[in-house]
């Protein structure tokens, strides 16, 4: 199978929630792009693995 030529490809847009609105990241200004790149993604399992930070949340979710 041959690789598609760049003229056959469709650009993929990335959308994200910023300031309460869903927007394409291509429309971000310099500051918002920097914030987007600095974001830290987490999972609940990793967050709850650190009991010193999440004991309060565990107690309230279990109730």
C-alpha cells in the first residue's frame, strides 16, 4: 500500500475547552497556546494513588 500524497490528506483540527467555550486550538493567541501546552492531564487512579493529596476527596466520594 502506498503512502498518501500530502495533497490527499485532510488537516486534523484539535478542539478544546477554553474559558467555557469549545474552540479550535489553531485560533488560540500566543498566551492561550502556552497555557494549552502546559496543561497536565491526569487520571483518577493516579490522583488517588497519592493519599496525601486526595484523602478528603476519597472520603466525600465514598459517602
